[in-house]
């Protein structure tokens, strides 16, 4: 049985981390886990040397046999999501798709797949910072910014940077089974499967507000999140009507006052979970959730994991900073 052939196509200025992940997962022979392992190649696309950021150079490949014989094509992050990806790389992806092989993108590499038409009508993901741009430029793509990776038929897209590890381990799990993927993850000192999605890594942040009374109201509310605030309370504090508060929040922030308060409470809870050992009950009361059950329900719905799981993510890191209760 011949090994499964994985080819990674790279172009100028692709970031080295995203390119290194497939090299580590597929490019290191691991006969102790599965024999045969993968046959892996890195193919610079174009006629000249390819420079990876920062400071790595790959010589040109004079023959395209690696691309033509690939079983899986990997596309790391693209250079700039606001520019069109290199036409040669887009054509490589398009031809691979026409051959029916599996295609995997990492982070903003989804923009290359979208430019090639591969993601039309498909559910896909990318880094949460770029999800809105992907939706705007390629409206035929069903973008889901909440997940770490998405598999839609033979196309896999992954979220930002480290989520490329999750997606590559998923490929190993599909090809060689869960036990092999788990053992590989153990050797890489990473979870074989991470709970939750991207939401746990970004926080809701309100846009800049130029309206003086609304800015002052947001500052006041942020200092009183422990109180059971209502829209009427906000209106009274600003000395305006409830309807005016609701309209200004919708115009300036794109959400209702209660939705904004909930986001700020979750954000405050994230900060406590990241940096303190305070009990869940204390965090719930301090952030205005009333009790632990309410905190857990809202936190899991918005962030994607439980408060305890979120805390472990930060407290298990080497050198994590904690403030004792």
C-alpha cells in the first residue's frame, strides 16, 4: 500500500508557523504510529524562490509531479486577506478540486479556496478576525467563525494559526483512527481534540463611541455590572427616555442595551477566570449574573465552553499569572 501523499503549496510571504504545522504533522515519518505514514512535499508555487515570513527561502520546483499526484493539498495562510491571492496558487487549488482530492486550508488560506470557487455553497471557517471580510468578499460561502475547523465533504478549513493543528490532527484521525491521532497529540503535547470554538479566544469589544452621553453611560455601566441593571436604569442614569437609549445602542453599537450588558459581563468573567482563583459563585455575583447557574448558561452559549474549561485553558499554561483569592 502506497502512503497517502500530502502536498503543501506555498507562495511568497506566507507565515512560517502556519506552514510549519503540516510539516510537523505529516512530514515527520512516524512508523511507530502507522506504517506507512504520509508522503509529504512542500511545493513552492511560481518560477522563482519563495520567501516565507520571516527569513526562510525555498528554491523553485522545476517539475509539478508533486501537485499532480497529491491525495491531499494543504494551503497555509495567505499573505494579505485584503488583496487577491496569487493567481497561480488559485489555479493550483482549482485543479486539485477538479481532481476531487482533499483540500485543507489553515487560517486565512480559506481566502485562496474561496477565490478558486471551492467554498461556494459550503460551510467554512477562518480566523475570527477575518470572518467578516471573507463573508463580504465571497457571499456564496457560509462562514462560521465560531468553530476551530470545518469539514464539508472533501474540503477542510481551519481557524487561526494554532487551529491548524486541530485540523491536521482531524485528518490523521480520519486516515489512521482516533488512537493514532491521540498518541500523536500526546507526543506533540497538545489536546487530541479541543472543546469549544474560536469564541473562547475573542471577546466582544464595543466600537468607539463618539456620542458624549452614550460614552459616559457605557463607562458608568461598566463600573456597575454587579447591579441588576435594566434598560430603564440606563435611561435614568443618562436622563433620557428608554426609547432613546435603545435607539442609540442600536445605531452606535448594533445591539440592544441588554445584549451589550450581557457581553460586558461575560468579558468581565473571562478576565477573572484568566487571572484569579476566585470561585465561580463570587465571579457570578461580581459580574452581575446573580448565581453560578446563570453564569454557566450564558458563558457556555457565548464563549462555547464552560467557565471551568475556560479557566483551565489559561491556568494550565506555563507561567500563567494568577491572583489568589
